[in-house]
């Protein structure tokens, strides 16, 4: 089966890319890392106006009622621009979580403001299968919990409001994780565990798209750099070894993209939980490893300057490193794939 994005989806991606370029995101990212979210919140507001935050929120809950394919289109561009903030949580995981609950009251109350960008949400979630999106040394953590308007903790068959605690050090300064403490219980019991699993898978899918976009940004930056940087009077991009490295990065990213599309279609098809987990785990693993490989190659072709925090490349390098283990580590996703394959063989 051949899959291709529609003209409308390409136009949507292009509009988000222009927003990121106009916002000059390296400065936005650095400010966010210091705790100054002013420019970041302004950019997120523009993204909300463009429809990026309410894609998978139903029209009844103030969103656009689009599907997972549109979600990965958006998050690929958000990864390309390295836009900071709890975007996976606000635009993907929390809408999936609240809309999957047996009681629709929470979705109706909470989602409209998230979809329109008036509020930001964050989430610490642990799935029934053991993979986690927000846990550090056994303590629940949530991204940007200090500034989020809605902090949720989802574990087992319970969803609670959370309160931000201490800042947890991350390799990515703009990925500001905080410990969170559970408070009021919002939902519990039958159907909640399945909703949490769906939220985790949706978050992992969005994170995979972010990784793919960040990897493509790193590759584009590296290609531009090797065309300009000269050694012995010759652009280093003419050397065969450099070409091979960049070609390997491109191949890895191109091979990961179909798995991302497949996972989005699987999520859209309402497949069983085991199939959904398998395909999304494969996409997260492939996109994470491809982006990480591209990051290593980008660092290698840039040389010593790539190590410096003042050089914009470092913002994408640290983002990829952090996202690779967010929403499930590579080991956790390999285990999920193995579990699904064993279950399929047994059947």
C-alpha cells in the first residue's frame, strides 16, 4: 500500500515551519531553559491559532477532530523547530486520555482551553505494561509542571491532579522536569487503565514525530555546514567520508518515516491495544535511533564547535538525547515489541 500526505497536510506542515522560522526558536529555547517562558508561550499561542494544539480534540471539546496523521505532521515540524514546552502532553496525550474516559465530563471541562492555547497541560503517566513517560528514580515527574495550568498524574487505574515539586536535572536545559505529588483523584476504576495506555501510546507517537523532525533539522544543518566549511581550500562536503556519513543519516531517517506513518494509521484504525503498542513502539524506537544517529553524525562533521552551548546545533543535540528516552526508553519499546510478537505467535 502506498501512503502519501495530502496537499492540505503539506500546506499545514509548511505553515507551522514558517511559524518556527519566524519565531527564531533558538532564542526561545534558551530563554525557556532559564525559566523565562514569555516568548515560548507566545509561540505556543500562535501554534494554537494555527490549529496545532487542538488537532485530535473533538469538535465537541473545542478542537478540530483531526486524526493521528495530522498529529504527526504537526509534531514533525515542532521537532524540526525544537519548540519547547509540554506540547506532547497538551496536544496529544491529555486529549487522548480524557476523551477515552467513560465519563466525558473531564474532557468537556478541561480540553477547550488546552486546544485554544489558553492553558498548558502536563502529564506523568505509567502504563499497565510498565513503560513510563514521567518517572525518575521511582518518582513521578512531569514536564514544565511549575508553569502548567493543568498537572495530571495517571497510574494504574487512577488519574489525579498533581502538584509540582523539585526540579529534576535533564541533559536538555529546556526540558524542565519536576517531581509531582498526587492530590485530588479525578477518575478511577473501570476503563481508566485503558485510557492511560492509550494516552501513553499517543504521547509516544507524538514524541517519535518530534524526534524525526529534530533529526531532519540536524541533517539539514549539517549539509549546509559542510558546503561552507573549507579544509585545504575545499568544502569538506566534497570528501567521500563526509558524504557517506550524511547519506547514512538520511537513510536512517527515511527508513524510520514509514514506521511513523504506519503507527499513525494503526492508531487511527482503532486496532487492538497489542497491535497499537507494537506499531507505536516500533515507530518510537526507529525515529529515536535514527535521530540519535543523525545527532552523532552532525556532531562529528561539525567538529569541536558542535560541543559548544553557544552554537545552535547543541539545542537539537540535547533535545534528541532527552527525547530518545522520553515516553519509553529504547529498551522498554523493544520489550513492548517482543511482547506483542510473542502474543501474536501464541495466537
